[in-house]
C-alpha cells in the first residue's frame, strides 16, 4: 500500500520514494535546487511560500515544500 505524506497545502508524495528531507540553508542544496529547475526535475509544492525543506526522491526529482523538515519527518513516521 502506498503511504502518501502531506507536504503542505494538500500536496502529497509517496513516502516510500523519499530518500531524504533536507533544509535549504546550505549553499550546495541551493545549487541542487537550481540544477533541478534547469533540468525540469524540480516540483514546487510551496504555493508561493518560502521553501523550507527539500525532499529528494528516488527518481532524481526534488520536491520543494513550505513545511519544515521536522514537520515532514514527523508525518513520515506516523
């Protein structure tokens, strides 16, 4: 069964396909976001809000979320 995780604003991702959840503070993460946008592999689920966490998926895509990493991690553990 697929475990869908709410990453904010009724946007869901498959919890089994998440490799990691990281904060956007570091410069390498910001470069990774820009590279993914250039390659068309970034999914922006922030609904215009500030990006607070990045979900790295098995497919090589990244998902941008307005929720904190702590909130998403707590939702994944339930």
